């Protein structure tokens, strides 16, 4: 994956005087004393700063919650695009959307270099085990090194099939812009939800209940 751009460190070097130059000493004037300000004024500034900081943190949390909680996307209501990928693990069958025809399906697009993916994937595995054959699960390993992805799946305990997509073709076909992304596909192959960002076990169960009409209790 492309790295974030990082600017090079730069040093500004001024002209160096020759040995023949005569440098006059510089006498600095004493700094002017800082006028005393009433304690009440300083207290007001501190309180205002605290309130502003709380406001910024709250706004950021609300934005993050909104981005994670949304279940809409450009494909919602449309037929899920087909895909066929080699399995992440060698020797296993290809991973294909057609193999899940007639089943409610959870598609999770992830990568070993994705930090939020590491947080959510154990919860996905737990829901997969809980629901059994009521809902199918499939992972899409996006633009990754195969060995790293296999080790990552081992570490997170995932046992449902994952397709290996080093070129990112599925993400491109589905119009995805970030990881992790979870897509819910109904048994008639309609996309019914698309969620950007990590999901908790509770949030995933609610989405499956609400959007796929599957009993999760």
C-alpha cells in the first residue's frame, strides 16, 4: 500500500563569515518586563481553553461514531459485483461470490497492515461461530503480502475463508475507499449495507439482524 507522504527534514544554513571579516559584538537590550495581569483574566483564559478542548474532542468523537455507524454506500440496493479470487491459504478452493448464492453474506475487506482490522477480526470470528450456517462470512485480503496475511489471520483466529486480492480488484469494483470495510449481501444478492471502519461484536450482530433479517439471539 502507498505510504503517507513525508516531507524531508530541511536545514537552513546562513552565510559564513571569512577570517578577514570583523564581527562587531551585538549588545542586546534587556527584555521589557511582562505587565502583570489580574488572576481573574488568567483564570478565564484557562477555562475558555478547557471548554474549547472539550468541544473539539466531542466533535471528533461524534464524527468518528457517525463514520463508523453509517451503513450506506453507493452499492446499497444494487446487485453485488461478482468476484473470484484465489484462496489466501494454499491448496484451498477459490473464493467466489457465486459460491454463496442464496445465502446471507458478510464480506469483510481487510489487510495485515490495517490496525483497525486487527481490533475487529476476533469479533467477526466470534459472530461467525455464533451464527453458524445462518450467515456466511468471507474475507478479502486487500493489497497484501500473502505470508503476512496468513500470519495475521492466524493471530486473529479467523477460520472463515478469505480471498487473496493483491491487486485490490474487489475494492475497486465495489468502490471502497478505506479499510476495514464490511459489506452485507442479502440472499438475493442485493447489497444491503456498507460500513467503513472497525465494527464491534454488538454492532455487527445488530447490522446482521436489521439488514439481513437473521435471528441472532
